[in-house]
C-alpha cells in the first residue's frame, strides 16, 4: 500500500534520509507533491471522476487512455486549487483506462500499470462485477496504525488476488474517532490507497464521521468535502439533491445509499419521499441498499432500543421491501450478523415470527440448503447483513432471531454479482470465509430441475 | 477566580461526572468510551478547557444535558472569553425544551455571527417552537443563504413554516429557489405541486408534473399524480384518460414487477379513481 507523506515529514536516520532524498529527487520540477493519492469517485459505465490533493495550488490535468505508455486524451480543470477533481465522460463500458494526474506543468502520479480503472458494466448488462464492503473500518484514524484494520485489508487482498474490485462500499465510521480530515488520511487514504486508485469508493455516513453530530452542525464535516457523490442522478437513479442519500447503477444492480445519521428518517421526510420515487422508477434486476445503523442487530448496538436503528427499520424497510429490495447492508455494530431470507419484520425482535417472516430458513449456501431464490422483484424477500467489523469487534449478545449467523469476528464482505446470481462472502481477518450465501433471481418460479441446472452446470 | 480555585472547580466537576457517567451511561458505547477517555485525560490535565468542551458535546449527544451544561459552566469560569459558549448552551436548552432561554442565547450568537448557518437554522426552529413564525421564516432564510451546502430538507423546512402561516406564494418561492439551486428534484417538485394544488393553481401543478417526465420518475406514478390533480380540478375525462394510460403501462410491465406491492397499490388507486369517474360524470364532461 502506498502511503503519502508530507514533503517535510519529520524523521531521523540514514535509511529515512536516503528515502527522503530519493523522494525529493523524484519530485516534478514544479516542486508540487501529492498529499493525497488519486482516488476514484462516481464511476459509471461512461464516466469517471478522479480526485487528488496537492500541497501547492495549481490547475488540474487528468490524462487517460487505453495504453499506460500512451495516455492519448486529457481533461483539464483551470481552477487553481489543492483539492483536484476532474470528471471525464464519453468512455466505453467495461473498459480499462490508464490514467495520470497532475497539472498543466507536471505529472504527479500515474501513467503506469498500477493507475487504472475499469468503467462499470453498461446499465442493465448482466456482466459480472465485484464489490468489497467495509463497515466501521476506520480504527487507524487516530494513530495511523491499527493491526485489526490492516489484517482485514490484507485478508481481502489475499482473497481477491488479481481479480478486479469494481467498487468499494464503506458503511460509515470510516475514520475514527471524529472523522477529521487527518483521520481520513490515516484510516482511508493511507490504508486503502492501492485500492482507491483502481476502484471506485462509495460511502454512507456514520456517527463517527460527524463526531456524533446529528442534524444541525453536519454541513461542514470533512466527509462531504472529501467525497463526491451524485446529487443530480448522474450515476443513475433519481436525483436526490444531496450527497447524504443518493442512488447509482452498476450493471444490472441499483445501489441505494441512505443516511441514517443526519437526515430526516420520518416517512414523510425528504429522504424517504425520494426513496419511494427512486425505487418506483428503478428497472434494474437487483436492488442493494446500504446505510450505517442496522435495522436488525444484537451486536454492540441493539436494534430494539436505539432510535436511529428503530426508525430505519420502521420507516425505510417497508418502502424498500415494497419494491423488492434484495440485500441491505449496514454497520455500526462491530460484528457480523447475517439474516435468513426474510421480509415484513418491522417491529422489535420480540415481534419476530419465523412462520410469517422467514421466507427461507436455510443457509443460502449452495453446498448446504441451497441458494436463496427470488422471483423477480418479489416483495419482502431480502437478506440483511450487519458487517461492521472491518476495524474492530465489540461483541454483544449476538442473538437476533432474524439472523442465520452472528459472529464476533473481524472481517469484510465480498459481493459477486453475475447476471441472475449474487454470491456473498464474509472474509475474516485470517483469510477464512466465515459465512457465505447466494441468491438467485428467476423471472418465474423455477422447477427443481431447472434450478439444479442453473446451480451446478 | 485564581488558577488554583479553577483547578479545584474542574477537579470536582471531573470527579462528579466520572461517578455520574458510571451510573448513567449505557445507551451508546462509543460515546461512553470517548467520555471515559476524556475523563482519564482530564485527570492528568484538569484545566484543559478543550477537553471539557469536547466532553460537554459528548454529554449533549448522549442526552445528559445537565452534565453538559455543568461542563460549559466550568469552561466559562476558567476561560470566560471562550467562543461559541452561548451557541453550545442554546443547543442544549433547545433539547431541554427551554426555548425562551435558547432564543436569547441564539439571538446573541447570530448577532455576532450572522453567517453561521447552523445557528440561524437552530434559531429558526426555536422561533417556530415559540410560534414566532415571521422571525422563524427570516432566520430560516438566512440559514439557507449562508449555508455552504443547503439540502432539500432546508428548503422544505422553510417552505413548511411559510405554509403553516398561510404564506403560500412565499413557500412556493422558497421551493423555486431550492429547485434553482439543487435542480429539479422530486422532493421539491412534489412540495411545489402540493402548494399549487392547495392554492387552486391546477394548471401550474399539471405543468410541474409534466416537467417531471424528463426527471426520470416512474411514468405510471406521474400519470396518476396528473389524474389526481385533474380530478380535483373537475376535469374528469382527462383524469380518466390519464388513469387508463397508467393502467395500460402498468399492465404491460413484466409480471414480477407488476406484482410488487407498490405497483399493486398504484393499480388499486387507478381503479379507485376510475370508479369515481361515473358514467354520468363522463357524460357531463363530454357535453359541450
């Protein structure tokens, strides 16, 4: 993983001096250096935003092309700034583009084999793609070092190998403990820099990203200046007018990001009004929703007693399930809890009724009781996963009855979408796969024979 | 107060709150942990007002308002000129529903910091809670004007206050400003449509619904919204046509999508609107 150091980083010793000398020798003639490596935002099938930060203010230049040695196209932003953001459009879907960043005077990074991105599959296309899900990861925020966060990252890197990670979903609490810019540098940009220059990062806001502030003072928290998220429907879905909640399409999946921390969570509020309209307009095969506070959890947070969790369960879930949401991801509890295929459970855990709410009581594992099956956008058939242990574990009773499995384990989640099929895995910090499930979508109810063909052929 | 006295005051405050923390806090472990960490740091540096301020904020978020006020009082004794103390106190008083005290502090704060959007927003809500609607609207407008990143909620909140006091044209103007700033987003347009309808401007409402066609909303929903407005404006035949178009479009969808509860509810509403449109009504409408 590459780590950005300030040009005048303090340090002593011969090795450090040598490294510093080498670094300074490699500086461009302008003397400007990167203080935040390039990271990818709002990638779609035809467009890409690249952001980076420099110590000195200049204009911005993004060069890109199909060959790292010949970046034939470029896009400039004339504004003189240290916070650089360039968006390119007119790209081809599912295509690898190499790029470099810098100014009109000098190239600062890229133009090599490691700085590239794949554009997303075309909207509605059935192409396969991979999602890495990180919940409550940011424990390296305060000091820049955290063995748990590092182990979870490295385990995913080993698991993933050379496969391309199309997007990274962060479920909030990305940088402890109060979401300052310096904590973001430590816990996100230094920790995941190697991924972030190749994979698009999407996020929802958590309580630690706003220093626990809820509605009044959140406009100026670093989270909103660090990230670029769609407000005008630029990446698919309906325009929300805010980066707090938004939607985007990748291939045949519609992703919905909600804000359980700072926005009005009431049924008539702006966020859920937008959600209703967005889902009504959605024509994608899959719908995945994510936000920070879990609707069901008995981990380090209790969804029976905490207001944000209750409000999202009571108000957002009925809307999502009316439109056939398939998977809901959240964090906040520092554990991994994954439900059966369920629906219609909007009360406390005491109201859980497996006879009416559990649509499939199996594991969802192909090698076990079989993948979860779902006909089209059938309502009230979704899997709910709490995956908030990418930086720490914090126990809890871990006994929510809607959950198929509840684990007090470090790890992150991997989603592989391919046509009608979703394969999800929870990768421990050791590299072991501690849980998995699959979901298969059919256009109509399948016979046992056709299902076996689909699964095993 | 001498430095020694100040230190004693803070030490007592720290000890008191440590004991209180141990008995009261349990709902939010993350906040509890941070307060615990600050308590430990304060034991070594009891005059660190930055830490006390941070703890006050955490107490506030943890709904331990008296402890938060006590911490702010301690800071004021040590460093009377500390900025934003009035604002911090006002936030707490509002949550305690002591609106009159919050108002006084907020008015004082925004007089010194007129471009502080969160403070203006808080003052607007406080005026609203005190049923001082004109002042609430004025502060709400200033909050939006000074906000670096206004959200749809800001415009909707201000417009709701204006509507509640009967100022429908002003509410519509607020929504228009939001659309101008944020784009033609569904939440603002639906609010505008509701105002147009409420004030009997049915054609204007229909124009807004037509404009949503390019915004990507579900066409069937859009047609039903149209039918609702047309029905209320007495244009039954056009409403019926819109309903029939919506129904045809819904029935043309793939079976699994048509079967979602949301679309089933939409279908039921269409049938309900169609059933209200009795043959005698149709006849009356069609007659020249």
